[in-house]
C-alpha cells in the first residue's frame, strides 16, 4: 500500500487557483521530488499535506487513513515528520534539548511541572543525533549553529516520532554542494532502511536528479509531468517552463 | 430625539480630539514600532504650553490661534528632542524596553510640569470667534465643538495625502517595513524617523492645545488620554490611520451614549468594546498581521541552565539575611520586607508569561487584585479564616486567569498586551463601580490575619515561606517539560506545532498558572495591609510589575527577583526622601534602559560570561 | 573601483571576517564564491556598512568608506541587493522603485522605470501590483531594479540565483550581462558555480571568513584541486 495517497487536491486564494486537481502517491522507502517554477503551487501543496492549509477539495490519505483538514499536530502524531525551507528549531535550547522536546511530545510527557527535562529521554535523543552525525554538537544552542547543522537537527527532530512519511521543503536550500549531497544521501539511506516515504521540494537540480526516485513537475497549480528523472529531464514541456537550457544550473 | 442629536454631535467632537492624539501615536508606532507611553505627556504639554502662550500673547485671533499652533510646534520639537536623545538609541531594544523608557519620560514630565505650572487646575480662555453657540434641531450647540468636529477629517485627509502622494510618505511607508533596507538605498533613515516623531508629537501637541477652551488643564491629562489613545489605536489596528479614525468615532460615540444608556458601567464599556473587537478581529478593525519589522530584532534568547555556583551562594546568602535579620528590625522595616517578598512573587509570576511564555502582559495586576479581593470578599461575606482566604486567592486568580487568558493568548505582541490591559481595566472597573459588594473606592477594610499570624514578624515569615516556595516552584516549572514547551512555542510556533505541541493550550495553561501565582501574592498583600482597594488592579501596579521584570532582565530566571528587590526598595526610599521621586525614578529608568538594556541581572550575566566564557 | 583590504568583522565575540581583501575594477564582474556561512553575505554587509567593520580599509571610487553609514555609502554610488530580496511588500512596483531613486551619476545613463521595464519585461506588466503579491523570481528582479534606480556605479549582488527556478536563473544571468555591457561594476556572491562562471570575469573564494584563492574564471576552471577543496563540487 502507498504511504501517502493524494487525490484531486484543490486550493484557491482569492479567485486564483493555486493548486488544481493534483493526484499522486508515495511508496514506503521512496524519494519523490516535487519541482516547478516559483509560484507553481509547491508550498501550497505541501502545506495542505501536513495540515497547515485546508484544501478546498480532494483527499489526502496516510496509510489508507483520511487525514484531510486535520491540524498539523494531529497529522504529526499519525506519523508525518516535517522539515522547513527556512529551518525552524528552538533557538534557546541545545541541539539535544530540541530532539528531547520531540521525543517528550511523542511520549505525551510535556505536561510535567516538576521533573527537570535534563533527565528525560536524553539517551534516545543522543542516539538519534548519533545517527545523523550530530552527537558532538549535542550541547550547543541551536541559536548559534551553522545552517547546514540546523538542517540535520531538523531531520533528527522529524525522525523522533518514527514517521511513516517525511515532508521536506527545500531540504538543502542554503547549504554548500558537499553538504547537500551528504544530507540527501543520509536521508535516502534512512528512508530505505526504515521504509519511510519522503516527499521533497527542491531547486537544486543536482540534488533532484541525483537523489529522487521519481519526480513530479508542477506548473501554475497543475501537474505537467511525472516519472523517472531521465524521462522528466528529457520532457520538452518541463524544459520550457522550468529547466531551461541547463547552461547555468547544471540541469543538463 | 433632539437630545440624541446633540449627544451624537458632542460624541463627534470627542472623537475628533481623540483622533488627533491617536493618529500621532499610530504614525509613530507604524515607523518606529515604539509603543510611546509618553505620547499622553506630549498631549498634556500641548495643553500647558498653549495655556502659557495664549495667556501671554496679546488677546484676539492672532494671540489665540498663534498660541495653539505655537504650542503644537513646540511639542513637536520636544518630541524631536526625546527621539534624538533617547529613542534613537534604543530602536534595537525589545519592544517592552522601549515602552519602559517612554514610561520613564512620563514620570519626568509629570514632575517637571508640576514644577513649572503648579498642581492646581488651569482654565484657559475660550477661542475668539467661536465663543457662541448655534441652534441645531432647536437646541444650542457650542460653535467650538462644531469646529473640532471639522478638524478631525481635515487632519485625516492631509495625513493620507502626505503618506500616499509624497516621496516622504513613500519612504516612511517603506521604512515601516524594513528600516535597514531603506538606509542601504541611500535614505537617511535617522532623519526620516526624527521627522516622523516630530509630526506625531506635533499632532499630540495640537490635540492638547485644542482642548484649552473645552476643559481645564491638569496633571492627570497624560495618563487619562494615553489609555484612551491606546484603545483607539489598538481597536483601529496598529499603524492604520483610517482604522484610528474609525475607532475614534466608535469610542467617542460610545462615551457620549454610554453615559445615557448604561451609566453604571461607563468605565467598563470602552474596554469591553476593545476586548470584543480584539476577540473578533485579532489585529484591530483595519490592522494587518504584524510582520516582524526587520533590522530591529535582537538575537535568539539564551539557553537556560542551572544557576552558576556564585549565584547560588549569593541567593543563599540573601535568604539567610532574610531569615535571620528581621527579629532585630522594627515593625516598619519588617512590613517593608513583607512587601519585598510579595513583590518578588508578583514579578516572578509576570516573568513566567513574559520570559518563557514570550507574551507581554499589561494587566498582571488584575490577578494580583483578584487574589486580594478573593481573600477579602471571603473574609467579609463568608467570614472565612485567613488560611481559607489565602487558599482561595490563587484559586480565584487562576480561574479568572484561565477565563481572560482564553482570549488573550490567541493574540500576539502589542495586541495581546492591550487585551490583557483591557481585561485588567474591566476587573478594576468592577471593583470600582460595584459599590454594594466591593465597597467601590473605599475598598474593603478589616482583612486581618488570624490571631497566630497577627504579629508582623510571624506574618513576615509566613509571607516569605509562601512567596519563596511559589517562586521556586515557578523556577522548577521552567526547567520541567511544561516550561520547555512554553519556550518551544515562543521560539518557533511553526516547529512546536510540527512536533505535536498545542501552542494555544500551553500558553493558556501558562497564563493561568502565572495568574494563580500572582493571586498568592495578592492574597498575602491583602492580609498584610488589612485592606483591599481597586488600585490593587490599576494600571500603575501592572506597570510596576513590568518595571520589576524588565529592570531585572527578562532573559534570566533571577532577573525578576533582582528587579523586584531593586524597584520596590528604590521606590520606597525615594518616596521617603523627596517630593520629586517621580522625576528621579524616571531619570533612573531612562538611564537604566540606555546603559543596561538587558536589565540588571542580564548585565551581570553578560559580565560574568565575558570573564568566564560561554557556559 | 572597489578595493577592500584587511577587513575584519565580529558578531558578538565570534570572528566572522578575518583580513578579507578583494578588488573590483571598473566594468568588471567579480564573484565571491563560498559555502553557506563562509562569510559572503557578511563581506557584502561590511562593505555596505550594515555590519560595522572592526578593522580594515574599504576604498570606493577614490574615497575611504569603511565606518560610514549605509546611506552615505549608497549615496556615493554603491548599490546593495540583499540575499533575501527584502522588497517593500506593502508598496507597489513603482513605489518600490521610487524608494530607490537617486539623482543621476555623471558618465552613466540614468535609470528610469521605463528602461528598467525594458531590462525586466515582466515587471513592466505589473507596475501597480503590491510587492507582496509577486513570485520569487519577480521579487528578485524588482530588488535589482530598485537598487539600479539609485544610479550606482557598482552593485553588490548577494546570491541572486538562490531559490530560483532554472529558467529564471538563466534570465538573471542575461540581465547581469546586460548590466555589465552598460559599464556597471558588479561584485556577486554565489554558491552556484555554473551561474558564476557564466557571468563573471574573476573569482575570489572565501572560507571561514578568510580569502583562500583569487584569480580569473579560466584559472578557477583549470584548478581542480582548488574547486575540490573549497567548493566541493
């Protein structure tokens, strides 16, 4: 069964149809890229999947269960992790504490008024950081971390509740080329090991063509192409609205 | 019927005056993001200066109108000086710090005005040419009021033209969004800000000067108008001129008709309307969601860790003094110490909301007061013993905290602060106007401790134990998951929601918890003083709490404790030694804001870190 | 035209720029390459006066500008296009341009909205649209156009291709070549090597706040070990 099934998704803002009847699905362990020009509806689409926006029509199913229109925190509890285009972490907490928060929330222990956080869920949090190569940074505040490291912290947070689906909005934006490759390789490895379905948007064509198993191309709210990287790269329509000649971006 | 028409017209005249003041406030806020408490002081100075000028200049049209315009321009210049000397240096400070600085200016102006013009009310001459009245629907209506009705729309029109049809206006609107970028495009943003301050202050001065023929000039004009102006600006939507005009109209008419329809709750009415508007429209009538203005925000909040050993020892030493010393002191000193202990808890309760919670509360006194009244009413009407009263105090405050907080914590920034203020004013008005139950202005007397706790020293130890226990409990909470969840939703609401944290619920419960803690302080205060009064819930007491927290520093857990001790001690001493305590306190606040922008504990922490490196 | 030497800057106590030196000649396009956090944006902000330089000299058009206020630096003919676009979302396209407007500079053809709409045709079609209702690519063009309204002699372009669709990046490259043809000097910061080599004459590599390599684009393409070490491509 597909992890995520999206059917006939629609959303309009003040008469402008941002997303028009989009359908697709993601399988366990699959890396699916969602690409398209700015304003094509990628973010709108994403925000409907994790509950930040309510679709006008259509359905979103997670492991066969209808999750359309649920609150983001409910969707998270059902097993959808999320990373953001501009990293969102708790700047006044250390890397470890950030991951502890996700674990504590997963275990529904956030109401505690007495026992200090320092002694709660520290070991599993450390293990997660270890897996992402961030153990050495555990005690540093997120507020002063380098951008590439923050992206890894976000991934650790997103993995804390053992998600079935990861939604990653431009996971490598603002990272150096080498960091991009290693982060995506790590993501792909974890996804395959744990059978997590990954849906990501991205502007870096090296990342898209290097790491996606399948690609969806959006333009003006519609799905204009879908398929394996080679096929999408060769599609003349995709070249016209999005990829261009590839001379300055590496999409050749 | 005729009466209603006249009432509506006089409502319009009030609305017009109110708009002048509010428009200046909203223009200044729009560009500088400074919530200028001193705007009311500028209004008052406008009235005083107009009085001096008009009575000095030769009589007649030139003397009067020249005096009014002259006063407005002078106030504009005073605003300009305040901007250049003070505000310009703190644009990068947190919002509430700026507010604190402008409150310092309020205190300074109050004493200066009293020194120059004396404490008595002054009556100015009436406007030449507008002394008479005309007949409207068979009744007399003063010409001057009619003139005022015209002033508002004219000023609104001119301002709209200025902001949308001139280059200066375009630059100001751009700077409202991104000051730094405007500077990088070659615009001298400092001059721009100063000119905006001049304009806003001039409008406040004009508003004050035009009151001269309507009412007496007195020393209470500043705080009276600033509360109303805040209401207008917030109801209209921060930064929106048209919104301010609409809101001024609404509030002006509400005053005019409220007194006819529901004279018993006139005081509550305005704040009820404000609360209602904010609950339905969280950004006011025409306001937009506050985009974080760029180039003005500080860095991320620091990590919270266990107290460094030096601080622990200092805390223990202070505690030891607080326990050992009092038996050797007189009754007066012991009751001052009792008040200090209560102040610490009061400040700590506000700190939970402001620091970890990341919300500003302008109405923390409400929960202090509700705690005090809860205990007092239980004593008076149910004959409850002291311990029952003290148990009831946090319960009552907590329940009302949850009730009011349910609405407040949905909003953010200045709007949230203003809604907490509105609820506090509603609570104050009820205590003030529901005379049969609360005794109104006379308060409730005879709220004495049980016999065993009657000696000052015993009561002190009781207060110390309860306040210290509650403060330490709050501190523990901050280190526990709940406190972390509070900080999580403050740091990143987006991320908090994305890991299943219900930000609303966390904020709401946090608000309730803080209210309950303030209630403990209020209950202890009631029994300590033996009486309760509406002033326990007044704006000044809420401002006191803010001062304590900001003075100590929001970013550290010890901040509110240090701030409470410093502020209460300072005020106590100043009032005893000088009549000009407001002037001195105001100057101290301004200097502290300029030189210790992180608060006392924050500054100490920064020095400690500079010497020992990061934790 | 622009000559930077010994430039250092701090955030709090962290040393973020250390002895940075670079030059941009008249009519030249120089690219500052480096990873995220290497110090590219900070270098630009320090030149512009937005981050106070702790030490060093910045000479622009014959005058020392280090330590001056951003608005004074802008008035001398240095234009700044920030990384995050930062257009005024509440103002229309024309009003955004008005904020950037400065008197003409001797020796350069003055920019007018009409000429800018010829350079960026998509902006011409939305003159009265509020900046907040434009796509990312359109906003990036508007922020460049807004800076050009100040008739600068040199512009600092901070990561103009970041987050843009490949077709839009191509248009951006064309626009930069057109500006160079006008005689404008440009200091560009980039992570995208493909884009950088398509538009620049020379490159300077920055890493952890220090300049590691400088030379022509041709040299950079030949120096595999430099690219591997600092750019990891």
